[in-house]
C-alpha cells in the first residue's frame, strides 16, 4: 500500500498544475560573506531565524545570489536565542537535577547531597546558544550567503533599507524578497512585562534566582515547559488558563493523562479562570482572578509571573503597508501556495503567515519558497507537521485528533499501547504514557498518531513519515522494530489498530 502511495505522490508532483510562471535568473558564482548587500541579489531575506536562515542557505545552494538581514546581530531568531534551544537546555538540566534528587537512589546511586548551581546552569544554556549561532554564521560563509546585521524595512518591492547595528545604513536590493521576521510574545491587556517580576518566556530563561512561587498565565506548550523547568528546581508552580483544558489542540485522551502526570509533579492548575488584574508594586506580584464565566474574585500571590498566552506575528517597522502587502485581522501576511504575497516579488514564510507557529514548519516554508523562486516544486502540508511538548514525559503528535475525526464525521479505528507493557520502558523504570493511533476504518490509512512518553519527540517521526506517505497501520505493524526499544510501543499500537497487539 505504502509503495503504491509513493508512486501516486511522485505522479502528483510531476503533473501538478502551477499557475505562476517560472522565473529565469542569471546566477553569480562569486558571492561574499559581508556586512553589505548593496548589489542586486536574486533573493533577499528579512529575518535570520529558522525560516530565514534555512531559506538563505537553500537559496544559495540552488545557485541564487542571496543576502540575509537580521536585526538581532545573532542568527537563529527567537528559537535559537531565546526560545526552543535555551528552553531545551534548561529542561534537560533541570530534569537531570530532578532525577538525581528523586530517582537515583532507586537505581542504587546514593548521593550525600544534591544542589542547584543556577549560574552554572544558565551559563551552560548560554554557551549552547552561542555555539549554535556561530555555527549558522559558519554555514553562511560555507554557502556564500551575504549577512547584513540590522533592522530592515521596505523602500519598494525590490529594495530594503537597513539600519545596521553599528549605526550605519545600507540599501539591499533583490529581485525576490522574503519576509521571515517570525513572531513576538503576545501581550495581555493591563499587564506590563518587565522581564523581572512579570516575565515573558525570554525572561523566564534567565531568572537570577529560583522563585518560591511561580504563576504561569497560559497552559500551552511554552508555559508548561517553563513551568516544568522551575518546578523541578523547587518552585511552587500554578498555571492559570482561561480555557477549559490545557493545550486545547491536543488529543483529549492524551491531554487528560498529561495533566494528571503534571499534577503528580506538583504543578497546580486553575482552568476556566480569567486574570482580572496584576499588581507588581510590592515585593512580589498579586494576581486577581475570577471564573471565566464570571463570579467571585480571588487573589493569588507569587514571586514571578510568566505571561505565556501565545505569540503574534512580528511585522512592526517593516513598512509593509508602504508597498501594499495585505495582512489578515491577526496581522498575518496573506500568501498563495507559492508563499507569494499580493505584491509581485515579495514573499513571506514562517510565523508571519497562517499555519502552525513552529520552527520546523518555518524551515519547511523557507525551503519550499526558494524552490518555487528557483523554478522548482516546493511542498509543505500543514496537516502533517508534528508538534511536541518537551516536558517529562514528552507529548508528541501528528495528524488528526480523535475529536477532529468525530467532528468531521470520519469513521475510524483506534489502537493503543501503554508503555507499562513495553520492556525497554520497564527496564529503565520510565514507563509512563502510551501510543495512540487513529486509522481510517475502511482503508486503514493512518490519520493521526499521539504519543506520551520519554523522548516522544523522537519517536513521533516514524509516524510522521508514515502519514506523509499515506501508510496504513498494518504497514507499521509489519515493520521489524529492534528489541528492546521504546519504538516497539508504536508497532504494538499499530497492531492494536488493525488487528491485536502481542504484549497486552
């Protein structure tokens, strides 16, 4: 079945109707790594985050003269500098401390004492970020991408004025300009973020001391991850969420297990709760909250409040309106299937356009966009982009949830397998969670996969590949998986979907 689907997929790309004509280029073989980009480029990218820097490298690899403009002065964007990477460093470090304090003795490892050296932990995080940003600069040099450090704004559809970080100004010209400026923290009315007592995710990565009490506003991916970090290090964490559930986009059954797991880690939840006001005038912070549907108000006190209510497209100061680029009510730039805006020669990718606000989605946007510019075929299917919450256990998913299938009226089968029945998970005493597979009732085509387990973010990619090639649950079930491995749970869940599992 999978091979037949692969053949159909190839045929689709060969016969795909492309409405926009291809553009021809005269390519330059001499491209320098410099602080100036005044000569005309084939491609100019505003933003050096995951979408922007990947697009720049891919464009150069395709033979296009390319310049990337980045205001931060360090490549990698929010993800690498103050997002994905530093948060994962702290999640790993805090997990190691938590394991040493609470789990090592069970494995026969006894320590006289365990303590947190917060400055050293933060330094390790900063060092990881520094090395990775330098690594991207090295990739730019290797691929001959010009790099301009500064804030860019449109003068015309083919010109960008850049106020450089050294106080100068330069004009960068390009036949094709890609907006890849990412997103910023979404603010809440009446709450001023000072990055000291009231912090965004950026401030939460660099707290000078471990707060005794931490309140997180928002029960999404970022809030739960940062709450986990400081909870492991000793903070009393309370999560305040307006909605009825944590991570509303998550499969409902997995979500309930996930919340119970976090509660066992002493994370408290106040769901269906509205933040009325925040007072940071004293030594700590006082929050006034009330039920989302109205009712009696309550006051909460904390040392630090983390505002994690989502993100919003960052297009401030680009002068998009000057050249007539259209956006929606949420400020997202509107593009067609080729990432082209309504203005000829101007494109947009990543968090500034509709779709999941994820670094890996932005990377795929970037590759596809420059492939279109170079006259090739690009492709990104937002329904097949995986999502991961990097707590412990992790939660990873791809495709449809059970709730979505019910809403769409799709007939489906469900296969589940708990890690309590997985030999590797039991051997390492880390068996919390499950794999859940949703497949079409008639064709057995996999429609969604949801995993809660240690390293679920790694295990999910077998399912991502399967869904992208329209595989069936039987296809996965009949693949030999090494024993003992956590990934055998995916095989068993697949067996449970189309037939019966062996080990439960």
